[in-house]
C-alpha cells in the first residue's frame, strides 16, 4: 500500500488527554515538556495529500513516512499527533506520557512500581544542602568488602607515597645484565666455556670464581695483606685456569693494573663493583626478580633519590661487613646486600601501616620466607650472608631516616602529603617551605612529637655512620676476625686453592 493511501484511509486518533496538574517536584520526569509533534510544521513531504487546516496536521522538514511517531503532540498545537493503534493502546494502559521512559526517586503514585523494558534507570543525586541538581545513572550494586580501603597483599601502605618512574631500578637492571653477559664472554675467552665446569662445576651456572675475582668481586686478598700470609710469595690460581695448579701471582689474579710488589693490596673499589657482578644465572635471576618487583614498587613510592641512597649504602655496608667477618678466601658478588636493604624498607612499611592492612600477618610471613630463602642461597659459593646481614641493617636504620613516619604518627601530627611535599604540622593546610630554600622556616611551627621522631631519625644516621667507620678501621687496621662467623657465609670456608695456600690462609 502506498504511504499516501495508508494515511488517507486511517482515521485520525482522538485528541490527547489534557496535561496533568504540575508537580511540586521540579525533577519529576512525568511533567517534562513533551517533544513537539512531527506534524507541527508545514506538510510538504506528502505532496499528493489534500491540504488540511493548519490547525490540524502540518508537516516537518525532517519527517519521513517511515518514522515511528511515538512522541505526543505539543500542548500548544490544536491537532493531535499520529500514533499507531498498538502504541495508543500501550499509552492508555500505562496512563503516562511516552517520553517518560525514565524514572527516579521523585516519583509518586502507582508509577513507583511500573517499569518498562526500555527504561533508562535514573536516580536523583541529593547534595548536602538538600537540593537535587542533576540525575545520574544508577549502577549495579557492588559487593561491599569486609576490609574495604585497607592495603592489600604486596602493596605498600605508607601515607603520602607517590607513583614515580623507577628509572634507577631499571638502569641498575640493564647494567647488571650487561655486566653478567660480559662475565660469560670473558669466561668463555679464558677457559673455553661460558660457565665454570673445571676443576669443579659452578652450582650457580656461571663463570669461574677466579674470573669474578679478576673482574672485581670482593676478595680480601686483593684489598689488604692477609694476616700470616705473604701474598706476594705464594702462587694463586690464574683466571684462565681449569685445574688446581697455582700458576699466577696475586697481582695477576686481582687484575686492574696489578699490585706493586712494594705496596700492600688496596683495591678499595671492591666494596662497590661487586654490586653489579653475579656468580651465575640462578644468582642474577633471583636478584632481578626481587629487584623488578619489590624494588620497583619501593622506588615508585619513595622516589629515585631515596631509593638510590638506600640501594648503594646497603650494598657497600654489606660488603664491608662481609670483608670483616666472612671467611677470608671467599669471593663475594651480587646485589643481594642492596636488595636486603630494600627488604628492610618493606618491613618498615609493614610495621608503619600495620593497622591499615587487610592481613598484616600474611605480609610478615612473606617477608620472613624471602629472608630465609636468601640466607640459604647465601651458603653457596660466590655469595656471602654477611653481605645480606649488613645490607639489612643499613636498610633498617637508614629507612627510619628516609621513609615517612608511621601512619598513626602522621595522622596525629597532621602530615599526609606525598614525598617532597611535607605539610607543616600545627598549621592546617599550610605547606612547609623547602629546607634548602628556607632552613629556619622548615622547622618553624613543628609539634613536639615531630621533633621527637626527627631526633630518632638523626640518631639512626649517626649510628650507622659510626658503625661503618668502625668496620672500615677494623678491616684495614685492627683486623679482628670472628672464628665461627665463617660458617654463616659459606659451606666451604676457602676457595679451591693449592694445598700450600690452604695451609697458609687463616680460618
């Protein structure tokens, strides 16, 4: 049937019912101004249709005969809008305008229980002053958690922690991988194999111990004269050896330009360089796994400067302690001391935010398990548990100084800003000036509790500095050792050295 015949033969619907009384609720969608009829303007889309009075039906420049005319007629026009019979019946049954497919909290009467399949659910959003400024879409109800808002497992809980880019962690990782590849290449050039297989197999699946010494591992014989041993008079294994024959001098073994015959060995940089050396694939694999997870999150929270300070300080302090108390003939490498410093920071963060965590005991057990595994690995050749102990102690005391205060203390003194933007306690909403820009203003207006905590921080820095100086003096001057400490660092007290050297080396 042609479109004209359809409209010509169908009778016009009865006039729309009068508009209801205005509601007192200005946001009731039932009384919104209805959309104008599609026939409220000139009728020009149906040219063959006889012209009617302008008071009845007029055309719309946007109208098409294929449109579904659902919207009711405008209250200002004299003629009704055209609707299909099925739509008229639905409108009469529902007793509501067809442009009110929305419902909200302001409805009254029987429509409260009426919903339509195509309705868009809305709710009124009430402000604090009691007004309803807008409608917002309703969302599906979310399941409330019993510990909502608490710190989850593996997350840091320090107040004021930021989300900075951990470029120090990434830089150290790239350097350590590059250095390890260099170790394998050099071991292959000197011994014919990238990993040590002769005279014994390296359980860490890495280069020879003598190659690591030649590349800068912490080895006491290259740092000072061994007690009761004339280092220049005996022979040592060469970096390229695959047997137990003593073929080289200590100067050739240590490398880096050698050691003059008239001077005592003093390669002090072996307290720093070993942080970037690793004894094997297993060793570097565990370290990088911890560094790229725990270390990366820690740097993102406390910032790169604090992370760099703790990482380097813990690594150096660990090698200094190992040089004092580990077995004399042990070659120590790896960033384990530095990572133990990061573990100490994680432990402090857990203690600082204990009440803000969902399961603090679970987090504590995870840290303890990580420490136990690391100590077991520290008994293998090429590693040193005293480096782990020293790194952990340095991270613990230095962390008290560089980390934020405990969460409970920060709430009491009103400090909750991120790192680098500390709020001035005692002055609500004020921000303390930078220490370097205004040293006097930085300490002005502080609360007594803030002063007490900062004195504790200063004491921590003084303590680790004094201990570091004492250990260096003991290493180079006094050289007091511990007879039983060697069993904490390695299952084998000395390297696989010639019989004459083993007899000469002290326990």
